[in-house]
């Protein structure tokens, strides 16, 4: 039977130091994909407007191009969540509302992630990948709002 280390042991000292640090303990972790730098190039605004599409460039790009890539990644590595950091400094949370209303992301008080200093002022948003298929289907079924 192995005995527990004595108080003077360096391993115990390291563990004691670890538990005395001001850090947050994590009870459970989830596999996820982070959508990074999801933004548009303003140089393409004129061309996009000329197409006369009923949805924004970011919304179409997300549902038509990015979501199928998420499915492919999930097939290989089994991720449960998709998340992003909304770089929104507006009073009305315009970007947060866009991500919620157009791309199906949510803000959570129960889920969180380690936030790099780079994203410190951004709002964490997420969605379950298992819900993407239905949301994508709904998006394309209602792509043209003028059609009944």
C-alpha cells in the first residue's frame, strides 16, 4: 500500500500552492468549436448590395458554408458546442442580437469558457451543434421572407 506524501514533500507543497491560488475550479468540460473572427469585408458591400439577396452576407455565409463545415468537423471529433466571442461594444447589443436572432447563438450564465485577454471585453455566446440542423433547415425554408 502506498503511503500519502509527508508534509515536507515537494509534491504536497506544489498541490498546496495550487489550491491556495486564486483560480476557478472546473467541474465539467465540453468539447466545442470556436468560431473566430466572424466578420465581413466592407470592400464587398457594394457587390453584395447589387445581388439583391434578402439576407445578410454573414447570415448566408454562416448557414450555407460554415455550418456544413461544422458537421464535418463534428463527424471526426464529436464536438457538442459551437461558440464565439461577440465583440460588441454598442449600448443596444446590436451584434449580440444579430448572433442570437440570425445565427441561433445564446448567452449563458451556466456555460463559460476560458477567455483569452484578447477577447476580454467580448460576450461569450454558444449553441449546441445538435440543434444546428433544424435551425439551418428553418433558415432555408424561410430564406425569402416575401414568399408565403
